[in-house]
């Protein structure tokens, strides 16, 4: 059974690109367009192998999403990667403290994204 | 990487004619303001996208193009479109960071001119990309002046959303196309991947 990845980004263009790449690589993908919807999807789908989230989003940003997810028993140890235009070190540290597993700065290429994902959730 | 890919415009001056602080942006740059200020650029085949929040008056402008080198498919879009995606996202994210709301955003686009007959497609591709991107992101385009064979000087007042555009039918020098060509070269040579850090 293929692993499920949750991608959370307010940009439809980015979600399109990410979803296309992940599906091609054989993953099942669920999407949300902001943090609070991401949290809802996470709760309802449950069995998610990895979360890929943007930082700046309406309603609930990526950091708040991570903090909320980490409080759910099912997401205590789930790898969560930030995918963001922010390359600022203090933001990165905030991400780390919130419980992010890693930080990917946009722009990125598909191969690079898949490599990182394989590293944190080996097949 | 992010900064070299899409830089924030640094060139800010008090424009004596309009008596307002004005930020001038060059190819590959963007600027965002919540103040009663202007942002200005001159585009040839590049696109200047002016985006603002109709409620808060926060807005900004970028100046970008798609690089001519292609290769590597990504959601049916080639690598070139990815540059465009990120150029637009840097601008929009900065507007959101300063307090804008995505659902309040509207856009006006300028540029995509044909500067040399041999480059017929470049301007058209840039304009087509900008339209498609904004459509995907559900950001309405309120006005546009794209294509044709001239350069444009674009003044944007994010607070009101007003744009003043001057058609530059005859260029006094080759500064605009030269800057854009230099920017195009830099883009083509730039690897399209950011840094990755696993904590």
C-alpha cells in the first residue's frame, strides 16, 4: 500500500506541482490550502506518513500547524517538512523548536524533493 | 538561494515630482509596501505584476521573466514556469506577511513586449504565464497592457491600487533590454534548487 503524504500550501500552483511529483513517485496525496484545514485533514485521514507544509498561510500558519500536530498522539513522531520561501535562520530555529523535521527552501526541484522525502520516510 | 533568486528592491528615493517615497525595482526584484508610496520599474519583454489587497491597501510589484532554457517537467510545466511560480510566490508571500489577505488580492499586469523580432515568443510566453498563474491562484486581473512592440514604464501605488503606465515607443538607450538580457542569462545559469536542512 502506498504511503500517504499531506501537502499544505495556500498556493494552488505549488500544490499542483507538489501533488503531481509525489503521485508520479507512487505516493498517495491529500491536500489542504491552509493550516487549519491541514489539521482537520490530518485528524480525519489519520494514517499519514509525512506532512509537507508551507510557512506563511492564512488562518493558521505552518508553525502553528506543526505545534498542533505534535500534540496529537498520531503525529508525535510523523516527519514534518517545511517547504517555504523563507531562508531566514531565526525562522528555521522557530520551525525546529515547533517540531519540524526539516526545512526545504523554495525554489526546489522535483528530484531533490523526492530524495529528501525518501530519506525521512524510507520505502 | 532564495534571496539571489528573487531579491527585494533596495533602491528607494524621494521622488520630487510626485513628492512620494518611491522604490525602483530591477529585473529579478520585487517590492512590497503598506505605506503611501510608489513602486516603479521599466519592463521590456519581462512582466511587472502589480498585486494589492483591496481592503488593507498593502501591495507590491515584481519584475520577472521565464528563463529561456527549458527541460525537466514539473506538473506539465517546464522548468521555466517554475521560475515564474516562485517569482510570483515571493511577491505574494511578502504581501501576506505584511498583513494582506489572499482573498482580497487583485492584480494588474504589464509588459511582455516584443523587443526584437527574433524574440517574438519570449514576451508572449511571459504574459501567458502571468495570466495562467493568476487564474490558478484565483487572483482577478483588473487591468493589463501586454504584448505589442514597446517597453513600458510602470508606476504602482499599492495603497490605492492605481497604476500609471507610460508607453516607451522609442528608447533613448538600450538600458531596459540590456538589463533584462543580463537577468535572463543569470536565470538560465541558476540551478533551480534551494537548500535543504534536516534537523
